C-alpha cells in the first residue's frame, strides 16, 4: 500500500540510445493501491433549515487501485449515513477543511476553464470521479468508478466530498456535475 509520500514517486527510466528520460505512472511495474479511511468530517446543514444528513459517527473508506493497464479503480464505502438514501460523492482537488468549500472544485482530468464547472463536456463521470452511493437499511453503501486513466504527476485529488443529492448529468436534471450541498468530507492521499 502506498503512503501519501510514496504515491508521488515517479518511475524514471533512461533509454540507452541517448539521454531521453520519461516519467511513468507508479503502476508501470504492476498494481498500486491507496486507501483513505476515517470518520467523515461533517458540515452542518441544520443552519440552512435542512435536517442533519450525515449522522455523528458516519465513516468513509476510499480505495484506489492503479493497474498496469493504466486504469484507476476507485471505490467508496460508507457506514452510518441515513438509511435508504442516495448521496452524491466526488473527488475534490483540496483536502477537507473547516467547511465544504475548502475542498475546492471537483477533480477534473481536463480542467474546465470556467468555474464552477457545469459544462457536461468537462463535468462528467469520464473526466471526473463520481462515486454516488445509495445506502441500505443500515445506512451503509458502496460505489465504484473505473477510469481509463491515471493521475498525471503532481495532479491528484486530495479528498472525497459527500453531497446532498445524486449527481446531475445536465439537461432537465440540472447543471452537469452538481449534487447539492457539501455535507461531509474524507481526506484521501490519491
């Protein structure tokens, strides 16, 4: 399992026919894995007239596996949320902070020059990491996102935010990538 520090290590190789160097994903030598697991950092929504949607003690675990084929397979496991409810969830560019805004925007492989990003050409599950999750009767759930890419060196998300609603895809269901209030956060050393 990688540590946050080790996840940023690059594999460097020298080509024998000159001084050409290339940087490769950590998975070049095989599968690599990261895990972030902690109680969710909740952001109160009661002040906005909404009920608490993330009960005390709710937890999240995020696993990211990077394989030699160049894929990223990210899973989210939650426990202790409200039962039988769908939450939006996305990877965000910054670590969790005092409020949901501290995590910054959604991570995007190709970054939208317009912020906030609601253009379905950028705000979509191929360019971002969407992990919407529906809980069972016990308030537990899991989701998976498989990306046909890996994070470029120096560009990786740092957290996963749990949102109020299922992620909109654009059109009649709302602006692409939106999922309501930012309810809680967990740091992940992708």
